[in-house]
C-alpha cells in the first residue's frame, strides 16, 4: 500500500511539473477562441475585435472559430472537453447561462467544467414603449400594467433570449403580468414597437437611437445596474422603482477547468490590458458596449449569480424545458 501511494504521489508530482513547464512557456502555439454563434453575431464581432490585439500581446495567433447551434452549447461542450492547456478558449455569452435552466440534461456543467478568465464587455438594453403608451417612466408603466393585467405586450428576440429574460424579470420584480411576443431578432422587436404592434420592447442601446430621434419610440430606462455612457441622462430601471433590477448582455472568456493558474493569470492580464485601451474603449462604446474586465474570481461569482437568477426567471415565466 505504501509503495502504491508513493507511486501515485510521484505521478501527481510529475504531472504538476509538466503543467508548470507548460505555464512558464505559454503560449508556444496558436490559441483557438471558439464562438457558439454564427459569424456576425455579437460574440463573434467582439472576439474578432480583440483577437488581433490579444495575438500581438501574447506573441501567438488567436484564431477565432465559429461553432454555432443549440443556443451556443455546441461550442461550449467542445471547449469543456478540450485539454486544459490554455490553447482552447470560449467567448462565453449571457445566453450560455440560460442553457442550464432550459436544458437540464446538458453534457457539461458551467461551474464545474470551466475556469473563468475575465469578463470582456457588457451591453445595455433600453426599456422602450410606443408613444401612445400613457407612461413616462417606469413607475407609471408598472401602475399601467397592474391596472391592465395581461393586456400589455412586450417583444423579445426569441424564447430564452436576453430580451425575453429582461421582460420576465421586469414582470417578476414589478409583480405584473405582461404578455410575451417572440420575434426573430432585437431589431424586429423595436420595429414592431414603433409600429404599435406591441407596447414594450428591450432593444440594444446602439440600435434604438434612430427610432428615438424620430419620435417613434419613447425610452423609459436602461436595463443595466448603472447608466450608460451613450445615454447618461436616461435612468436605470433599478433607480426608477425596481431596486436591484440588472439585466445586461455580456461576454467573457473562459477556459476548460484545470488550466494552470499561471496561464489563467496571464490570459486575464492580457485581456484586461487590451479592452482598457482608449482605442478599444471607443470602438466598444460606439456599439453600446462597455469594457468590463474582472478578476477570474469575480467572473466566476458573476456566472454563478446569472445561472441562479436565470433559473428563477425561467421558472416564473413558465418557459418549457427539455
């Protein structure tokens, strides 16, 4: 038994030496950054924005690869099953943390099978209404919804999408019933609201400007925890009556669980450096995004919170799962 334990100890020690050697020389070959969505989708755009700068700082190519489908879970599973050597990464999106609530039989566990590296950016949506809606702020909209349960409709870019969860969290926290109408995308929901087909929508802050300027939509508040730099005078939903409301789109980098800490630290430092440059900040801001680098520990805690909140909101909404 003692000999067996000694052998096990030697093997484990040798394994640690190998990982240490990998970490010290990292990276020595191209890094693959997987995207769970099609080219042109937000996480793809963000990955390709930061990819060249990551490559420059790491001294190796960062190759962006798309594996779209199944709400992002195809790419997520691929990365979860990849070697824990730091050469396979995932640009995780807010939608990924919806999957555990929508698909209980996922072949991976977001908390167990991944090592968070850093948040990259967050994006804000705007609570908008058609001009005919007699509500000039969030409190008035809540009062209107309570006096007409089920009569108001909000649009989203699909069941389980970020905008769907924004609407359901609003209904949950305000204790109102607002009917959900799914569309194919965020732009369609904004257009439908402007046309008066639905009363409420949660379009991205970057896409809603022209409709607001034309008077076809009225903005009541932003969905994030803090005000957005593009519309600093517009209050948050939280400060407008629903204290604690916070729903944003977000994107961050994760690696397979077990990647050596030195590699995670190196990747985090490079990501934080790249996204905080004035040029990158300006590029993000033009798209309604804000750089939001976090420590690996902060990102891990954030992901746990998102999974828990999503499960609660999905249950409240009655959205069917597998």
